[in-house]
C-alpha cells in the first residue's frame, strides 16, 4: 500500500473506531494515527494466527484496521482510567 492508501485507511478506520468506542478526542491527525496504528496492530494479530495481515486496499484491510484501532482505543481508555465511568 502506498502512503495515500495508508492515510485513507487510517482516517476511515480511526473514524469508525472512535465511533464504536465513543472516543471524544478530536483532530484529523489523531484519527489518522489511531487508524494507522490500528492497521498495524490488526495486521500483526492476523499474522499471529496465520492469516494475511494488511495488504492491498480492500474492505478486508479496512475491517482489520478497524478491529485493531478499536483494541488500541480500549487499551488507551483502560490505561487512562476513562472506562465506563461517566464524567462529572
């Protein structure tokens, strides 16, 4: 995948993951970074179970990136203590 493909996948995966996890942080760069890191995490997990990771631009690649980005955001929320508690 080229650089533009990574940015597009990162943006789409980051937006979807932020919507699923209800992450309220904003910013285009933040969203892209979450998505690209999610793609790397998802690709590594897929490779660990013996499947193809992130390759060409496809729906499967996008789904793998979304799953990885959701996992990343859940771990970040757990570390920062922003889990299911509501803000006051």
